[in-house]
C-alpha cells in the first residue's frame, strides 16, 4: 500500500509549494479540483441598492463587489462539512462624492469577515453623487461560481534532467539550473537536475535532447503550487481540501457497504 508523503518547499500565508509523493495522477488532480472548487469562502452574493447616482449601473457595481476577496474565519466554521452553514454577513456602505469608493469603505457587521485588501477601487463618485447599499456575503464553493474560489492550484510532474558531460558547454546548463535554485547533483559523467519548478533547456542545447540530455519522470511524485486570494491561508486551503476528500471517500465507502448488505 502506497503511503502519501508531503515535503514543503516554500510556505507563506498567500502561497504554498510542496512535493506530493506516493499518490497517482488521479489523486493529484482530485486534490487540485477540490482546492479550487470545494473549499468554501465568503463572497458577496446579493446587493440591495438604496441610492446610486454614479456613472455605473447597479449590476456593474454588484459584479465588482462580488469579486472582492473577503477574509473567511476558518476557525469558526466547519469548512470541510458537506453542508455549509446558513450564515450571512452584511457589508454596508454610504458614500458621497467627490470621492473614490474603495473596498476598505465597506462596513461589516462581522469583524472577522471583511475585504482582504482595503485598496480595491469600486467606483468614482462626482460632486453630489451618492452611493448607498447593503451587500450580503455568504459561504459558497468555487464549483458554483468563481467568486468563491479561494485561489489557484496547479501541479507538475517531478522530473530529473540528466545531462551528459559529453554535451559541449554543459556548464551553461548547470549555471542556468543554479540560477533557478534547482537541486543539482554532479557525477563523473553527468549532471542530474531535479525540477522542483519549471526548467527549460537553453535553445542552443535542443539538438542533444533525447540522446545526451534526457528527462525522467519520478513515478507518483508531483510538485504542487497553491496560491491564495487572501480569504484563507494557503496551508489551510490544502488542509480543508484533504478533509473534504476524506469525508467524501468515507461516504462513498459507506454507500458501497449498504449495497453489499
């Protein structure tokens, strides 16, 4: 039985890169799709306008509001639950021109749910123009609408590029790999470059690819990159996605047991 292993390459609040080892392509893709489409976040879903004298229609402003990332307090909600909690946050605004209305001007009735970035412009108001509305944010999933996507996730196969030292000027390839901060092993006869990120052989060496320069795929090993829009830390996006996959797997197994009875 294969055992999944994760090795962290880079970790920040807004980004995470790691090596996933011991799983096949089907699981890697399931994890990517779950991160993008199943991890819930808050986003503005409805807007009730009371005044809008701006140059933009209500629908355009509502669309802009829906794409403003909102912080999602994952410690308060069971985000891996199959059913989302029925919870609505109201973000209100009352502004008068001349002014530029920014996301930071939205007043939330829940201090834990607010715009990630206060400097996103919404609309410019001229002298005497007013904008008054209530916006209602709800928990949702990216598979229902892109505004609920917590960020992006993609992966590549982990590969090893073997470069024979018979290749003229092979030192240039080594220098290029070092510049990209890729692990480089060197033996008497060849270089071995581990592609923990994308790496392209310089064009002048293309004629040697396939013979003296070979790229080998490391079986069942992938390099994942996860980037957050700010609603959730990148690490939490992966954690919640794995919990969702586990819960779905348990539910599937239980249904199979019922059919077997």
